[in-house]
């Protein structure tokens, strides 16, 4: 009996211990404290994932290999925002306003300023004196094509000295990307009687890589359908940074109003760039436009950038790539620059 009592007390004690342990564990798992730990761990993972996704959407990683003389790097054009926000979100960096003076360019002649990074020998005087390979006609046949290899590039929507995590440097909304700039230039030319077509294909969406291959197909299709086209304008937006986080706005004042500075980026046959025999024909036109912009609107244009690249400019003898400001400029500043460039183009094409 005594042994049975001891065994019974032992079993009872074990059962009580098991119940206590079970209760303690179950109580912890269902307590608010446990829920808080789980929430914050998951929240941290989501935040990391979302931040990485945002960085990938807004990073500038591929443009170095395709277009920018400022080392701009951009990856996918995956932003779906209707309007790129400027002030909401957490401040990510400063916006520094700067004017790049054309007058410090290494090469200059008669209001024309050039930065020759291609290492080719050129004479600005001779190129300006030589006739162009074509003439612009006033007719119902298209003379100019405007298109965008990187269509979704966009601008700030408001003037600010900072930008935030909610700002996207790309949007598919054509009211806020390069299509808006192209519309402005096209209207100026058409109003001047120079028949101009404007293609709005988003060549950098859904994939940024291969943008130039896709835009080349677009240009070739237009040239085949409209052999009257003499000039192809590829309109872009640049990006310039300072340090790890700050963005640079390139602006100047024209007639009392702030305008985004523009830059002509012209390709040349040099180094590994081949099958580009008529690059100097493009350069003749670009130098005339560079000169016209400086005469009419001093400091609107940064020095013309001549580089050993093609940029599809081998498709015609009148191809030009024009950068309008940076992603730190406002849309209004870029549109104003497009109006000024449109004025210069209309005047220039009337006399060539």
C-alpha cells in the first residue's frame, strides 16, 4: 500500500508538471507579446524586400553601357505610377542645382562648344562651312521623326531641395515622361510648317535591356514607310549625382524663367565602333543646332558631347540625340527647354 501511494503521488506530480509546461508554452504562443515578436520579424523582412524592389526599380545601372556621358545607371522601366511623387515619403537625398558652363569646353568655335571624348580629329569650322547632305522641304511628306529610346524617363513634379523614397525616375504615364517633351518639340516644328511625326513607343518597357535594338526597329520601319524623313531626333533625360545619395539639377535662366539645360550627345566611328561612315554628317547638323541654341538662348546647351558610340545614328545622315535636364529637374523646366529647342530647330531647319 505504501508503495502504491508513492507511485500514485509520483504520477500525480508528473501530470501536474506536464499540465504546467503545456499551459506555459501555449500561453506564450497565444500572448500579445508573442504576436508582437512574430509581427516585427515579418515586418522587417517585408521592409527589406520592398526596399530592395524599390531600389531595383529606381536604380540607374544600365545606362552607362548605352547612353549617358555622366555615368548614369538605370535598370528596368518598371514604374507604373501615374505621377512621380516628389514630396511624400522619407527624404532620401538633397537636390543640388548647378549650371554647366559651355564656355569651359576644351573645343570651341563661333558659339559652338564641344567635349570630344571620342578621340577623333574634327574641325568645327570646316564642319559648319560644309553643306548638309539633305535639305528640308515644306511639304505634306514627313521631314522629321521624333522618338524615344528611353521613353519612360521622367522628372520631378515640383521644385524641391530634396527628393524622397517615393520618387520614381521612370513612369509609363506619357503626361510625365519623355513623350511630353517630344510632343512639345513636335508641335513647334509642325506649327512652323515642318512636317514632323512623333512616335510614342515605350522601348524601355517592360525591359530596359535591349532598348536601342527595339528603337532601331521602330526607326527603320518609319524610314521604310516614309522615305522623305531626313532627321531623326531621339529625346532623352540625363541623370547626374553628387556623392552616394544627392541628385544634381542642371538648370539655367532664360528670359527670366528657369530651364533645364540640354545636351547633344553625338556618336563617332572610333575604337570598337565600326560601320558608321557618315557620323560627321550627323555632327554637321548637331553643331548647327548647338550654335543656334547658344546664339538665341545662351547657356541653355551644355557642351556637345562627342563619344565613340552609335546610338542608332548610323540609320540616317541627320540623327541627333538630345538630353533634357536630369531626373532632379522639374517637368515644367524640361517642357520649357523643349519649347526653346523647338524654336531653335524650327528656325534652323527653315534655312538649311
